[in-house]
């Protein structure tokens, strides 16, 4: 789950420690049963400048982490791998943006990627480029 919430390279001992520290009810991280509520702490990140020059495909945005995670599971194996990016933006508050894990280097490839998505994802997909300086990005 850490990899799904924070991104593909985030499953580190330090991040695992942070998640476990936020969840004292979890005594064995290898055995978390159904229905257990898990808190994922916000970890602000500074995105490298090269991320401002690529194209991301956003498949959805939701105000609830459980809804974002449900969408990931629903399309697992039917769509390219996706990640959840928590974003805090002004009056909207905390939002969970779902992006395809791999970015595109040009707009044409991004459009082709959207067209190849399953119809329910393609309908609401947006192509994003650049970083919005008014938003705080978390991993």
C-alpha cells in the first residue's frame, strides 16, 4: 500500500517507519486485516524541475483516499499502473489525484495514452503539464 499511496520508489524503511508511527494499532505490518483503518501521513516533496516539462495523465481526483484506492483496485491489470498523489490546494483542501505512474515526454504520446485507456477512465482523463505553484504536493 505504501508504494500505491506514495509512489513507486517510496517503499523504504524510513517511509514504512513513518506510516507505522502513525498507526499504533498495527502491531504486525505483514498482517493487517480487512476493515482496519490506516492513516497515511502527509510527506511533502519537492519535485525536480524536469517534472515541470513532462505530461502526466490524470485519471481521476477525489476527496477521499478510500475512493482513490478503490479506483486503483478496480482497474488493476486493465490499465497502466496508477499512483495516488495527495495534493493540498486552497479552498479545495486535500485532494487525491490519480495519475498514470509513467509520464509522457510529449503531448501526442499523452493523448495516445488517454485513447488507449479503458472507456470509464478515458472519459474523465486529463493531460497535465507543469507544476501549479499554488499547490502543495505530497508523497
